[in-house]
C-alpha cells in the first residue's frame, strides 16, 4: 500500500499548479489522473486571457507546459481512477483506486467539471451522432453543415465562433435576449456573418433517424414551436462538478460544487478543493491555477500542524 503526505486528484491547471507548489515545498506528493494531464483545457482551441501569452495559447500547449513545469519539480503521476475516499479515525484519507489503495494525510481534489447535459429528448440518443459537447473535438465533422449551439455563456459563444470556421451556418439558441459571455467575444460573434442568434428560445427536441436531422425549438415568449433542419447540436449550458466521490464526505452546495473556505479547505480537515470543482464565481484557467497554489500551501500548513 502506498502512503503519501499529499495526493492530488486531477491534473488540470489546478492539479498541476498544486503539484508545482508541492514539489517546490519538497512534499511527498502523488498526482492521480484518469486520462492525460490537462483536463478540460485540452478541449479549448485557443486561450486568450491567460497572462503571459499576448497572442493566445492553445489549451494543449498551455497544459503541456504546465505538466513539464510540474515534472521539473519532481511530479510523480499515475494514471488511475479514484473509486472511493474514506476518512479514517486518525484523520488519514484512504483512497481506493483501480490501481490499489493509497493512504494520504492530505488530499487536494482538482477533479474539475464536465459539460452539463440539457436533458432534452434526443440528446442521449444522438450523443456522438450529431450531438456534441466539444466543438474543438468534433467540429471537423460539421464542415459546411448547419449547426445549432445551445447556451449564452462564454463556452457557447466561443465554441460557436470556432464552429463558424467549419460549418456553413452556426445558429446560437439562447433562452434570453442577452448573452452572459464576455463582451469581447459577444462583439466578435455579432460581427460574424456566419453566426445567427435565435433569442428567447429553448431546445425542445432533437430529431432524426440514425443521426441528427432536425431540432424543435420553442420561443419562450410566444410559445411558438418550429422544427428546423440541423446536422449538429452543440450543447453548452454550464458545468457539472466531478464531485460524486465527495458526496457524504464533505459539504457540497446544491449543485454539487465543494464548499470551501478562503484557503480551499473543505468541511473536512485535510481535504482541499481547487479549480472548477469548487464553489466559486469565476471559472477560468487563471483562478484554477491560483486555487492549486493556495491548496498546496494550505495542505503544507495542515501537515505542518499535524
Ligand atoms: P455558463 O457561464 O454557466 O453559461 C451557461 C449558459 O447556458 C447560460 O447562458 C445559461 O443561460 C444557459 N443555460 C443554462 N441552463 C440552460 C437550460 N436549461 N436551457 C437553456 N439554456 C441554459 O457556462 P459555460 O459557458 O459553460 O462556462 C462555464 C464557466 O467557464 C464560466 O464561469 C465561464 O466564464 C468559464 N469559461 C470561460 C471562458 C473564457 O474566459 N475564455 C471560456 C469558456 C468558459 P442564462 O444566461 O439565461 O443563465
């Protein structure tokens, strides 16, 4: 059985930054990641608001650089899935993974979040058959096609803009008449002739035979429903935190985000949460990385006090 001072779960910007800080503090630390280092940011084509990159940087490049920096400070990373976490009477955290049991004195959850499902008819049935949650991953399948993007936040508008490079037309369907996305990308989207906005409208249904062929939309003001031809539907209606493991272990908010204090500490001493999995008002790479730095420092202070 492996025993570590600190285990970091997740190797996105929060987890990798925590690994950089923990490595530099010479802590006995292990990072557990299910897939490749990078997390959600890997699905972002270009990041324009991370300081230090005036021309923007691809999500892939930024996460590779972060991983390289963590490796430089001795990051030990294993590919495994954490299946369960228990807090023993002595405060140690027992992590059951598909690669054996690991005991940690402190744990940082940097497990991130995934795109939220809308729950409409046809969404599950046509997932991977025209329904997607990642334009960077699947956009190429929609060259010269009619695509619908659902949502009005940063993800919907940014990914919609990305799709205009490939698709014939991008119809952005938003339930209100005002976008939530940052003004700069709103301006770009409004100026893009391939982008059409469908306001005050929700997606009712996705229809087709074997693949997506139509969408049924409902205007929430007039109640009118229309069915339109569609080849693809990209859904960006927010995030679901990857916090299922922590249910019943630490305090979560009504949407499943981990409630933490200013130092990223959860309701259980020695369990910290950093990045998108944490309840917060802004979810960006910059503050995911900041959370990682704070969490590693708080974990070190916690271990020092033990
Ligand atoms: P978000 O900001 O929560 O926006 C979700 C959008 O989906 C909102 O416009 C919301 O409408 C709409 N929506 C939610 N539930 C819906 C439903 N049931 N039916 C129809 N529409 C629904 O989510 P996000 O865009 O995925 O972004 C997540 C976080 O990542 C945010 O903090 C965002 O700022 C950040 N992010 C940042 C960048 C960047 O800075 N470059 C890029 C991507 C994401 P309402 O507006 O009416 O609530």
